[in-house]
C-alpha cells in the first residue's frame, strides 16, 4: 500500500492552505469541553499533515508543545502562538542531529514522520531518561497479510532481511516492514511506556496526496463518474479525528497497539460516493464497473481510482481492519459529510495550477475512454 510520507514530501503547499494558525486554534479551543492535566508534549515533525491538527488541539487543551523538525515544511506556521517551543534538527543524516533536544523533559513524545528504524533508535537515545511515554504513529501497512476481513492488532506483521534500507528503489516496497521494525525499536527503548497507532488512509484538511480529494472534486464536476464496485468496502479516517484522539491517548496514557482507521462498520464505495454527492449537492451519476473489467483496462486500485482496493484475494480485508480496541479507548468520528465539505474547501484554497494537477485519480480523458469501453462491453 502506498505511503503517505512519500506523497507528502513532494508537497510544499500545505502551509498556506491549512489556513491561519490563530483562527484554527480558536476553533479548536471552542470544541474543547474539559481540559485535562497539562502535559509537556514533544512532537517529532508537527508541521506536515497530521501534526498541525495535533498541535492546535493540544494547545487548546492547555498542553505545552515542543516541536522538533528541520524547519523546512511550513516554517512559521505557529509563529506567535503561546505554549509552543520550536527546535531545529535533522533525523535523516547518519547519525541524525538531535543537539537541540539536549535540554528539556517531556511527559510524552509523539513520533509522526518516522519510516526508518534508525530514527527511533537515535531519538530514543537522545531522549533517554527525559521522556515518560513514546507514541509512535505507524500504519496498517505493517501487516504481513491484508486478506482477512476483521483482523485486529494481533495479526502478524511483515518482516525484511534488509532493515537498513533508507533510500532508493528498494525503500518504497519496504515501507510496511520498516515501519514494523521501527515499532519494535520503540518497544525496546520504552518497554512499558509505548503506544503504537496504526492508521489506515488519512484524509481531509491538509491532505496533499489527493487520494480521497479526487472523489469530492470529481463528483463536484458532475456528469458520469467511473466508479469501482459499489459493494466493496472503504475505510478512511479524518486527519482531525486521528490527531485529536492521539492527544487524548497521551492524556489517558493508553499503552499498546491500536488500529486507527474507519469506524469498523462496513462503509462501501457506493455509500461513500452517494454521501459525497449529497454533501456537495452534485448531480453526478455513477457507473460502477467490475473489478475484472477495471483491472483488464489497467485501471489501478488506490491510485487511478483512489481509496478503493478490491474486496477479494490479497486485499479482501485491507479496508475491513478491526478498530474495536481504538474505539474502546475513545476514538470518535465526525460526520462523513463534514469531512467531504471541508476537504473540498481545503482544495478550493489551492492555487489554480495546483487544483489543475490532482496527484491521484484518472484524467478526464482516461475516464471517458474507460467508460466508453465499459458501455461497448455491455452492448
């Protein structure tokens, strides 16, 4: 399954489109019903996709936040906001530069961007004795198999015999196994104080991959929309739902491993598209082709028709992971219509050039050709 990190690295547009930090912080504060005991939270990353949502929610709940990153993605995003301490460092070199973290103590660290086991080892060494709780943001791509619907956190994870790969053509195929090894490093360093969160597809405000955005944009355009089989399941999570729950996990000190994706009840392609159309007031129509036909037409699941993976064979359970454990630990979901509308609003804030170049989905010409082939096949 594709890595969100790979897509996010290609984008430098998220800063302006995320909106004014001050107004977003005010909205987050309004949503806070009760404030917990203040924590000192260190966020590794914090300015990409989910990080800003974490920061705003944490500050709104009265926590002191320290950010550690290179200072290259969305610099100045939180300038002027109180309760935020920004420190510069780079984890990519061998070894990484953690000099700015030589001082300070924290109740919890949230590790957002790590895809390399070495990064966890080095961060743990730099923070030894000064952090009480390590929260590692992993991925459901760590699992060795995605063929079993309803599989939970006890399912086997992938392995690799080349754990030191960090760049080049070998890296992307090893995304899941390397994340699994990074999880192990976190457990080694903080054996009784580790939380592993394995999200599925993260969508919504701040997403620059367009892996969900394609659908609201395409449906808003109207006309006949090529779609995957209507009954196939999809499982997505709004970035704000995930990010806010991560902060609440820190507050409650929930330890262990948690899948964090869609609600756990079957949500289908058909429902996703129909509810998107209703949320946007669109007049689009949907033509649901079969998996066999789409694959024969070289229409790729996940990229050409985003969100979708065939509900058969090796991916039969990929969009049906159990999230019962996370829900029991307080994971909640906002209405899907809100995610649709706010994703569309985020897209509309982009430049015209950016809006014209979606990073996922079929071009209008390619979609029309496949629709024509489907109609010809159907007689």
